[in-house]
């Protein structure tokens, strides 16, 4: 039945292209699912914005996806997961769809994986400043070192995921870790592309890919609600708010193929069920 809820797409969003690593992880784990990705490329990056602005942008994006018809919402952005997950989850409960961020799944897998309780988080400056990873790990009984590695984003988007330049940058950043971690969370959706280089620098560390952790958490959530697609080849559609050409060029690096089809959209505050009190 095409109009059954399990046949609706999963909505995935990020401020730009980093969330495509989450999309790719979902596609690999849930190959039958239709996926609808929205990159808010007109407002990227969210990491430099205030908490209130990130929440407002996220609510508009979520509302646009809801109005297109989705059965679940994945916030494939660490900054939006830090500042907007709570409000979007409340709205999702009222609308009857699960809402997941990328932070909690990674934290839960790190807590399960650590052998000595020494966990570090690599993220953008905004994610480190937001402190959500640190707070959740502290609630799980572990203090965590958080390290901002902003150049990793540019390297990933350029496709420079290996080689001497990337190795040198990784050695410079990771040499600043003071806690001798046994487990490291890749706390930015760009960073899984650099996982091999990071592992080369930290050979004895267990890396936690928050994209893969989020995909596993999503599968559990959909299964509990009987919303898993049982058949079909799946599909991917892409929405962006600016610059389709750049999105496609960089998106090829993240997906391994050209994002297609891609539609240019505008975000309207009207008919926005996810909007809170920030409008």
C-alpha cells in the first residue's frame, strides 16, 4: 500500500553536506527505505550561529520535511542536535513521528565500547562549545575531553581525506589530546571521511562513527513502531536552499556518487508545525 506510513520517506537534514555521511549510513543499513535529504545550504554553517537561531532554522527545515510527508526525522547535524533536538522531539511526539539526533547514539556506543573510561570527542568549535557530548558522557559516569578540529571540515569537503597534508593536520590536532583516550567519538558528520587518517594517528583507539550509530538507532526506533520498509529498492531525493552546483560537487565526495535528483527550495515560515516560540 503506497500510502501506508511505512512507505513514507525518512527525512534527514543538515545545514550543508556533512549529513550525507548519515544518509549514506542509513542507506547501507536500511536499503529499502526512501530517503529525503534537506541541506540548508543558504544558511550553512549552523555552528557559528546562536542557539536561538539554530533552533529557528531547524524548526523551519523540519516543518518543510513534515509538509512533504515523512515517517521519521533525523537531525544529521551536531549543532542542530545540540540546540534543537529537545524542541523538535516534543513536536515530533505531537505529530506522531520519531525524531533522532546524532549525539546520543554516538555517546551510547562510546559508553559501551570504552575499556578504561577514557573517552574523547572530536568536533567543530560550535559542537565543543555547546557541551552536549560532554554532558551526556558525564551523565554516563565519564568525564570526556573535547577537541575542536575545524580544518577537518574543509579537508573533507575538498575530498582531501588521505595524504600528507591531511596526515599532518591530523597529527597536529590529535597531538593536543591530553587524556590518552581509548575511545574517540567522531562528533562531526564530516569526520567519518577522515576516519582512516585519524585511525593512523591513533592506532590503539576505538573510533565511534556517530553516523553509523545513528543509523542503528533509527533502525531500532522504526522497528519498534512497525515503520520499517519491508521491500523495494529504496530511493534518495535531495533538497537544498542554495547552490545546487556546489552541493552536487561536494556531495559526490560524501556519497561516492552524484546526488540526484536535487531540487532548489525556499524555507517558508507558513504552515510550520515544528515551529516553537522562536518565530
